[in-house]
């Protein structure tokens, strides 16, 4: 795991901790890192969801006369 991946994993764990705190679930930091690891796997697989969002292609609408 390179430094960028470690940073991203820590970032994902922080997001998971915020979500867990806001939900009122009894949580531990270890669980937040388990969620972060799942997010990293989803990112690698490019699955649907926030970790797998791809670029959108926009087309300009033209007016029909």
C-alpha cells in the first residue's frame, strides 16, 4: 500500500467514523477502518457508489427551430 492509499484509507475511515457517530451506533475505531477497507475494495473494483463514481459525459442541447 503506497502513501496515497494510506491517506485515502485514513480519509475513508474518518468519513465512516462521522457517519457512525451521527447514526448513534455503538462504534469503535476498528470498525471504521473495516468500513474504510471495504470502501477501498469497492474503489479498486470500480463498483457503483461514491467510491466508484466515474466521469460524466455531457452533451450540449441544441435548440430546434
